[in-house]
């Protein structure tokens, strides 16, 4: 495999893992926290929302490659 492709694939895998971690962080926070601090709640929810958007973009790239 070309080194450039391998490098980019590794970065995509890292982004994918980070996105899934942020989504899991939100789920864990929702389980553990009742009414928490608004700032922290907002940061966690915002990070998870951004992660979901990034994952959607990666899925769209992957599905467009099959066409």
C-alpha cells in the first residue's frame, strides 16, 4: 500500500475512534449525572454532536467511493 494512503487511513481511523469516544463520553455523562453544571453538560453534548457530524461525513465519503 502506498505510504500516503496508509498515513491517511491511519488518521481516519484515529478520528473515527476519537468520535466514538466522545459519543460514549456523552452517554456515560448522561448515566452518571443528574442536573449537572450547564457549561460541562454543553461541552460534552457539543463534542458528541460534532463527533456525530464527522462520522456522518466519513460514512458519506465511504459510500461515495463505492459508486
